[in-house]
């Protein structure tokens, strides 16, 4: 059977043999009783890496986001989010149904809030108003583009939030892609964020897992919220071991994914596809299919028949993501396949 080349997401990465070996050999215990040594080690390593006091290993990025909001906000608070963010669009109304907060979604086309918008939406606790408690950020920004936002892009809004005594939260599902792309330290990217989360299960190639970080008091309460959501787990060290392996071995190689994304994007542009090349900053390519006669869905279906998987993300836009397991030869055959399709 011919292998599909799967560019739908970096979540399709499978753990390497070495990672599996590491998982198999992990020391484990009951993590709800805080007795899993490998989970404890992962949490300590992550806290140190990000310059935060403490960390909590959780099942998914979505769970990390929900736990963070539940911990930082009270029912009826307002939180400010990007209108294109994962937390606002792709978490099954969790902000409303689970966290009971009112999201105020602000357009920030390239991940940067306009300060005047922020000021307008910071509301006091008043007879008719939901008090604003938290400002959310995302980096890399937009799961269909993966923009790497440098610290100075986020700083003005973060500083404003702090001046107004608001909390700040960074959904850093792909923060390592940003850090590698910009050659920036994680603590610089997370400066003045009260809480941060990142995914182990995307470009870092782990089967499962995300990590939430913040002050000790925050993590202590986040642990209770994880339990409330049914996220207390037992011998989770098997999964934490994958995380520890990834932090040692899978970060630097993200550079290859980024180079591959640029390589692919450059070639697709030469084939006449429309891509904003300056927005190919990490491992994600967004192709505008308006110029070709088929819809994004039809285009992807044609590619799939030829063994290439891509994701239609809007009626006229297709996403391709490079990741561990995709090499230059794969990309050359993707380019050939697309040439055939066009
Ligand atoms: C993938 C992603 C999430 C959710 O992570 P899951 O592990 O799939 O739940 C959250 N935020 C962003 C920006 C993401 O890209």
C-alpha cells in the first residue's frame, strides 16, 4: 500500500521507537495521589524551562485552556480573547458552558490587539456590566497560519492588562515553534503571563499531553479544576515520559519543519498557488484557493485520491502543516501531486 503523506496537522505525528522505549521504562505511581515520579519530574522540568513556579500535566491543550480560565476567573466575569483564537472558536463553547465566563472577542488579524480596543473592553464591576478579569493571548498565533509573535509584539497589551490589574493567559499550544523560529527564550515569550500552556502532542511528537504553568497557588487550584473536569489520572508517568523525551530531543528539530514549510510554500507559489509567504513563519502554510477553479474541499479530495492529505479550513483556504515524519522527498512528491491536480 502506498503511504499517505499527511499534512493535515502536526497532531498526526506518531511517537518514535526511542520515545516508546522511554515510555516503557518510565517509573510510575498514582498521580492523583501525587505519587507518580515521572509526572513530577516533567512538571519540575517544565516549570524551570519556562521560568514559572509550578506546572501541571494535563490531557490536552483544550483541557489546559479550560482549567486556566476556570482557575483565573469567576462565573460571570468577562474575558478578552482574539476573535480567531482556538479558545474562542474550537473549544465547544467551553468558555460559556464550563467556565461560565463571557468572552469578548476582539479582532486582531495578526495576533496583536489594538490597545484602544482593549481599553474599550476593559469594564468595571457595575450594575449592568460583566467585570473584565483576563486577557488571553495565543502564540504561535492562529492555528491556520502559525505566526511567530515576538515578545515586543505582545508586550504593549500585556503591560496594559497589568496596569489595569487584569490577569494574562497565553495559549502557547505551539510556543516551541515560535521560540525556535524567533530564536527567543521561552521566559521572554511568557514574560508577565500569569499562566501559560503548551502542547506536547503537536510538533513535539508525543501521543498525548499538554502542560499548564504558573505560580504555585494557581497550579494548586488548577489541580482541583483538573479533577473537577475528570482529568485526574493515575499512572500518567507513561505519558509524561514521552514529554520528557520530547523536551530533550524534539525541540531543535522543529527548525527542520519550518525550513520544510518554507520550501514547500516557495514551490507551491511557483506552481501558481496563492500563499502569503511572509506569513509562513513556522510549520503551517495557508493556501488561498480562490484562484483555482475548485473549492478547497474539492481540491483536498483530489489530493487525497493521490495520497496527499491536506485540510480545507475555509471554503477557499487549505492548510498544510509540516512535522516530524515528513521529509524533503515527501515534499517533492507533494509538489508533483499538486502539479498533477492543477
Ligand atoms: C491545538 C490547539 C489547542 C488545543 O489542543 P488539543 O490538545 O488539541 O486540545 C489549543 N490552542 C491552540 C492555539 C491550538 O493550536
